[in-house]
C-alpha cells in the first residue's frame, strides 16, 4: 500500500499553493509519499520543506482519500506557513497561489477534488473513495484536445 500526505496551504487572499512538477507538466499540491516508520503529519511537513522551502505547521487533518484503482491512501492536511521562502527544488520548477477557479487545466484531478471538498466543507473532515483518471491519462486527454462533437 502506498501512503501519501499533501498540504493545503492558503495565502492571505484564500488562494491555494500549487507546485509545478519538473518531471511532468502538472500542477499539484505540495506533498508526496510517506516514508517507512514516518507519521503522515511529519511527512507532509518534510515534503513541503523539500519541495517549496517553506516550513509549515499542520493545523488539522481535512481529508482521508483512497483511490479506487490503486492501493493508495492519501491524507490531506490544512497547513500554515511559519517560516521560509518559496524556492525551487529538484521536484518543482515553479510555485504559485491560485484561486480555485483559476487552477490550470494541467492539474491533478484527484487533488482538485480534494480542494473542492475543503472549500465546500472547510470545517469538516472528508473520507472519500476517488475514481478519477490518473494524472498521466488526464494530461494525455488535454493534449488530444476536446472530444469531437457528435452530430
């Protein structure tokens, strides 16, 4: 089983921090895999530091998600920046804050779903099975363009 931990970080205007991956033309939440013997809340702090240069504190758990087609559990944590500056890393070549309505099309569909859950129920903790196409399939569909319209 794979375990992931991702941070929901907002700026003063309520926009969400996303990082653009170096290995794939995709924007996603800062975070990643939980290492063996590591707590998910420690993993998200480590991953945010490694990817963005920011030191964050975990405020609370906002969601636990499983992916229908793969053996994965993902934890989403609301985090606040306590120190540091946004810096580029081996994993991310750009960081930017986006309003939910401004998130680029080349995003992770499951992560966008998690942000929507947070926006629609900011004080709740969501538990959900997600069944979105993989990020790579989503990006491939974007490259193919819109599906042809039927007559």
